[in-house]
């Protein structure tokens, strides 16, 4: 399972950044660099 889900990436960031990062990742569908 080397495929990391959005939840895993969002868990690395803080709660505040979680919403922003997730929104960008889901909308833009970009990788961690998207954050």
C-alpha cells in the first residue's frame, strides 16, 4: 500500500492547514506540492 490517500497527507498538516490543504488537493487534485 504505497498509495497514500488524501487523508494521510492531510493528517501530516495541522488542523487549520488540513481544511485548506484538503480543499486544494481535492479541487486541484494535486500532490503534496499542491499544498
